[in-house]
C-alpha cells in the first residue's frame, strides 16, 4: 500500500519578498512550483451588457486559477519589480494579500498578490469589511469581479441585482433594521397625526365651521334696546348723624333688588305677553328655528326665551338698574322696554304705598284708642261731680277752716275755764257758763269732723267722693297725655311715610336701534371653537387616564 507524500506547507511572510539571487556557480535557481489552487467559480460578466459611456464591451478576463497555475514568466518578474518600485506600504500589501485570498488566488508573495489582482481586474487596495473575509456557511466563494467595483456599472434591464441577506454584513443588517424601525416610527407618527387631525376635524373643526355658518348665514339679527333707571327715596328733612351722610340709593337697595327680581320673574313675562304679545313675536316664522318659539308655547318655554332676550342687572355702587331687551324688530324691542319700565314703576309704588298705609293705619288706630279712653275718663268725672257737691275740695277746705276756728275757740274757753277754777272763790255762774261754751264747742267740732269722715244714710262720705273725683281727674289727665302722644306719633308717621315714598327715575330712555346687536358672529364662532376644544381636551384626558388605569 502506497501512501501519498505529504505536501510541504510553506509559510509566506507578509513582508516584502526579496527577488531570487543567482547561485554562486552562476547557474539560475530552479523555479519553485506554485501550489495548485482549489477550483472555484468565476463570475463572468454578461456579454450582452454594455457599460454606459463605452463604445465596445470589456474584454473577457481569463480565469485566475489558470494564470496562477502557469510558471511565472519573465514578464511577471518585471511586473513585480515595477510594483516594488511603487513604494507600497506594509498595510497596502497586507490588504492585497487578503484580497487575493478572498478571490481564491495563490500568490507567492505580497507583490505577486498585487500583480495577480491587477491582472484579474480587481483593485487590491479597495476598502472592505473585515467580516466579508470570513467564509460563508455554504462553502461557496464569491467570484472574482471582472471590473473595478468602485466604479459605477450599468445593470441589465429586467434583471434583479438585489443583495442577498445571506451575504450582507452584520453592520449592513443593523443599518437596514434601524432604517426599517425609523420608517415604521415615521409611519406611526404620520398615522397618529392623521388620526389626530381626523378627530379634531370631527369634534372641533366641523362643529366650529357649522356654528360659524349658522351665526353668519342662518341666525336672525336681533336689535337690542338699552335703558337704565333708579329707585330713589324722597329727601329726608329730619335726618341726622351718619344716616344723613349716606346716599339715598343705599337706603333703597332692597327696593331695587325687589324690582329686579320682579322684572326677571315669570309674572312680568306673562303680563308682558298679555299686554304686548311676547309669545306671538318670538313665534314668528321669520325667526330662525333655534331662536324661534313653537306655536302656542307653554309659559315655561316662553320664560326661557324671556330670560335669554331680557337682561337686567343691578349696580349696587350707583344704585341703578340696567336693562337690555332684544327682539327681531327694533320698534318691538323699544315697546317691550317701555312696558317693563311701567311695570317697575307700578311695583315701586305698590311697595312704598303698602308700607306707608300700614304705618299710618297703626298710628291712626292708636290715636282713636286714646281719644276713646279720654272720653270715658271725662264722662266718669262728670258723673261723679253730678252725684255730689259741685266742688268737694272747696267744701272740704271750708270744713277744715271751720274745724280750725272751733278748735281755737275751744282752746280759749278751756284756758278761761282753767283760770276761773284757779280762783279760790270762783263765780259759779260764770264757771258754769264757760263750761257750757266748752261743751258746745266740743260738740260742734265733733259734728264737723264727722261730716268730713262719716257717710250719711244712703250716701258716701265727702272724703270718699273727693278721692273718686281725684282718681277720675287723674284718669282724664292720663288720657289727655296719651291722646297727645298718639297725635304726635301720627304726625311723625306721616312725615316718615312721606320720606319713605319711592320714585322710579328713568336715567336712560329706551331708543330704537338701527343696526342689529346680535348675533356677534366672530365672537360667537371663537367662543364655539374654545368650547369644542375644551370638551375634546377633557374627553381626551379622561380617556387617556382611564386607558392608563386599565392597562396598569
């Protein structure tokens, strides 16, 4: 059994290979046999394809394996010498060696690799990726290219020349994937932008456009009539202190608010409809359907329209009530405004008149009661005076004087009797006479005293009658005082009632408008846009928060 001799492996240095030197005996050195390359496929150019800008097709290159298998002629040595004189760097020579190995060439040296690549029509110094030098998994070697790859080439029509994913480098694959991701992100952004634009168009732009079309083309123009009036109080003449420094409108604040509440009430609307025809005007078919009332509307529906077109405001600093009435006809708006002002005047008169009547009625009732009591007291005094002496006090004074005189006489007689009794031999007749006088005086004094304090048969005593008359006189005096107070109160009440009279003064009379005030097309369109934008923003935020809560 014969064994094949093992082929010796020659390690080729990547440095410059020196040229062959003649031997010492002058004989030429024997040429070294080049190693046989592996068979490989050669990528031949399409003979039918012609590069753009060239008149004739490129010559067909010979296979690199056939050139490498032939012995190196003298021309090859000359070419190698010329390449050596180019002054190539070691990096360029290494690149040429790697390029030759990639194209399945068998160079004997780095310079020979440059020569073989140039003969094959390949630029030995073209920059390539280091990963391209690795052999593929299938074992297939890329064919040698016929022309310079860095130059633009014409491609045949109808044939695809797309790069295969199997032969692409990882960097190119990564760049391709990054590009695809960027394109996908851009597509998503465009799709989201289109969806956002569609939602804004559906929920914001289209409703705003419809609202603007309505305000500019469909809405019925409304003419407004403005007026202002004050609720004033009569000038007070007896005010003092801080009350006199306050303006009158601050005192009538409650009345002005009451008038404002009445004018904005359903009662005023019903009265205005009965007098002027509020419902009939706003049920006119000439008014647009949104502002128009239905035929024979209810009071509730008419009241909603009334609050919309009748605006009343109160200014507490100035005490004035400002009213704005709108209608499709300026004359009708003025008529509505004047009717409402007349209603306000009647309401103010009713409020002040009722208050004044209540106060005056109470004062007059008090005066009538005082008069009745005084009359009763006077009648009682007259009755008492008729039942006894005309002047009981004078009679009592006279009795008191008589009693005093009798007491003085009695005292004198008692002194005279004592003087007579002190005598040793008094005169009996004179003593008896003096004693008789004393007895008579004592009896008269007792009679007068009894007359004052004791009552006779069927009659009262003089002292009792006197006291009753005095009580009746006191009651009469109290009744007189009470009547005087009631009279004074009545006068003060009348003055106060006159001061509390309210007057409605019209500071701005209603005047018919020449140009319509409503609708304010531009302002209303902008307001509609802001409203729709706010609603869309709120719904979007709510949906985003709910989606985040559900996903979490």
